[in-house]
C-alpha cells in the first residue's frame, strides 16, 4: 500500500501537540469529567423553581440521559 509511505503527512500537528504541558491537559480533563456532575447539580437545584424552569429540566434530563 503505497499511501502508507506518506504517513508523515498525517503527523503535521504532532510537534504543536507535544508542546502542550501535561499539567494543563490533566486540568482540562478533570474539568471535563466534572461537567456532567455540575449539570446534575443544576438540574437538582432547578427542581425548586417550579413551572418557570420546566423546559430547562426537561432538556437537561434528556441531556443527562445521553451522558450515561
């Protein structure tokens, strides 16, 4: 397969990616993993809002189910 000889063209972003500090990457991953929990907290807090937040609760319930 001759196209495999051009694999270096698939690596054009490798140098830039290698400059990302691992600490920053770990912090971003931690923030992303906490996101669904924060959404669940907001949904629980919205339970006390009554009818005014019913659309929000419905939409975010569907969103949370999609995360599971």
